[in-house]
C-alpha cells in the first residue's frame, strides 16, 4: 500500500467495513494534515502508506463546555483492520498555570506524547498507539480506541448518598486509582511526566476493567519540582473521588450548610480556591489518615508531596 492509493482501492476497503458509505463519490485523500480543518468527515488520511477513514472530530465535555469539538483530534477507522482509532494531528497551544504562587508554563508537545507512547506500549494503565509522520513532517499519533467511560462520567452517574458511596463504592475506586498513581510513578522514574492529569483523562476500560490514562501531549516547564504539576493533578482527582464530586464553597454558603461557619480560607483547594479540600469538616466519617493527605493539596499546606512514592506510602495508612 502506498500514498498513491487509488480511489477504487479506497472504495473497496470502505465497502468491506461500511457498505453504506461505499458509494460512487470520490474520496478526498490527504497525506499532509498540517491544516487539520481540511481533514474532514469521509476523507481518507494516508499515513506511511496506510489508509484511515475519518469519521468525525472528537468532542470533550468538561466544566460546562459540553461537546466542545477538538478539530485536531479525529475519530477514524483503520481501513486495513476495521479497528476504530483516535488520530491526533498537530496542534500547538500554550498557557501559564498557577498553583499557589508557583507558575507552570504549559504547552502541547506531539513529540513528547510520541515518546511516551513507546515507553508505555505494554503498560495496562495507559492508552496505547504509535506515532508516525505525515508528508508535511507533522508527528501524528494513531491511538487504539478504548471502549469505556471516563472516571469523571462514572462518578457523576452515581446516585447514592455520599455516606453510602464512601463506604460501599469508594474503597474499590480508591484501590483502582492507586494503580493510576503507581502508573504515573512508572512514568516519572523514566524522567517523563503526564502533564495534563484530570479526572476525565482516566478511562475505565470496559473489557479489562483497568483504569487507563489518556492524553499526555501537554508538557510544562518546571521551575521547582519537575513532577509538581502532575502531583497537584493527582491531588485534585483524589479530593474529587473522596467527595463524590466537587464540594464548592459558594454552594455550601448558599445552602447554609451547618458546617460552613467552621470553614477557614486554608481549607480550600490550593489549585481551585472555590473548591473545598478539607472534606472532613463536611463529612466527619472520613478517616483522619485520608483527610491528612487531602490537606497536602490545600491552601493551608506547609509541605507538598515531591514524588508519588511519598503519596502512596501515606495511602497505605488509610483504613475505611
């Protein structure tokens, strides 16, 4: 198979997997995806002589931005195997994130994600795939599709009370999340970092049950601890999982929660100051061993974790 694949050859392959799409129209073929807006539904992207049928743009629903399209991320089908793929084209962006008084310069790095894909190829708690270059020299990542829901969607769909969730569901979720933390430790020991640790960047694999990290193309320039940004991301997820969602300080005030008067500024999340980190003040049955960990990610913390092994060691003391 070469990059000069004929329209008839493409039509035959589309017909193998999608008979309803194998019409008489001509398929637009791309070998250079520099302008990712031009790579659209029904087109074929040929990478290293291998054809992929583009279906649609990936979407991301998060923090009120429902179904926000990511035009540089394409859902696709491998026309040789029929397998579903996610294809990430090159898109550069950068921003500065602040945690307390620490600034992190963040930017997308396709090269970093390509490098990590090689290093986690056999690791069960990361997405898998490979990187290749298109005719324009862009580093394109072709990812295996993971069938399953994000950790965020899974928690949001639970309808039980917090207390019932905490004693019935949370212990198993916490154990699974530990495997995710250990996976980040595996990455850090190789001198790499995830760069964009969020609760919607963990997919619960429907087939294996494994919690798997996705989307590690963000990089950041560290000014202090190389792994600090990742660790704060882990802390945010742990607070979210412990609380069965975000406990927002304005909501506690609006609903006149009986514990609101006991809250202090230092009880807030150091990254997102409108969220509560000291959850034991709202849910007194949370064990002190767990709440002490959460407080390491609060405004009042006077010491932060420097690597995941410190966090994991503290987590061994949790008893629910």
